[in-house]
């Protein structure tokens, strides 16, 4: 994650993406879910979920909606 942050420094859109990924990782941890289990719940592999959480792959809107249901928060609170 640190390498990603260093590469994106100064780009406000990318900074927002990092904030969202950090929030998702924190919520996953708070719910006690592993990357494997959360990936399985949204229909992707653990490896694919790892790539999402580390900024190598982006989540589409459908997956973000699924995450908001899993975390029991509004979508806007997940991404804003």
C-alpha cells in the first residue's frame, strides 16, 4: 500500500481511491473477515480481493454496493 501511495502522491482522484481502499480494509478488519471470506461473499477470489485492497484492481459499482450491505453502511459512507 505504501508503494501505491508514493506513486500516486499529488493526484486528488487517486488519493480518494486510497481513502476508500483504506476504509474498506478497516471495515473488513472490524467485521473480523479475512480477504478470502470477503472475496467469496462478493464473488471474487482471495487473490482478486487482495489486488483490490492493494489498489491493483478497481471495484465496480456492483461490488461496492455488495460491500456496503456486508458492512451494513450506506454506499455514500463507504465511498465518501
